[in-house]
C-alpha cells in the first residue's frame, strides 16, 4: 500500500501547537533576559559646586537652573531656596517681585515667604555650605528646617 504524503488534521494541529508553544517559550526567555539585564538611570545629581563665594555679592539673587534653586546672598551669609513648589511640585517661575507657580497660582516673595496659595507653606530652604577654600556647595537632597 502506498502511504499518503499529505498531513492529516491531527498531525497538523499537533505540529502547530508545538510550534506555538516553542515560539512562546522563546519569547518568554527573551523577555526574562531583557528584564534581568535592565539598567536603571543613575540617580540625579544633588550636590552642585557653585564656585567661589566672591562671585555672589551681598544682595544678589542667582538662579541655579540645573539645581532648580535660587541662591540668595545676604549680608549675613547665603541662602538657597528650592524652585519646586511646595504645593504639588511644579517649577516656580521667577518674576520681578518674587516667584509664581504656573500650575496653580501660588505666589512667593523674593525671600521665599508665601504670599497666597493654594500652597500652605513657604518655599523650601536648601542646604548651602561654604567650604574652607571659600567655595559654595548647594545640596538639594537636604532641606533646612
């Protein structure tokens, strides 16, 4: 008897099922490999060398864009204020008479005091260090209380 070279329905479905199972297993292993080799972004910079303190004369106000802060030089030292709104975290815009939140309308004075809400606290003060060699270092990871 001559055997037919045609594939019957049962053999075809078996072959198709094994092929799909193999393909899904391969895709699963590729996905697992990609998951296990994930490299997260490095943490953002939190310390900024602002240069010699002599660059900031008393009474000056300097925006530090990369730190999202403003450095205030007063007669008694240096202060830094975060430009991140204490309400919901929008970046404050500098204006002639202070700072304003473009998202919800909170307003702050030039020294960071709250003028009107919806924010319920003043701008956050950041840590500024004067190094022994008279350089200013801003630390955005710590708020002063």
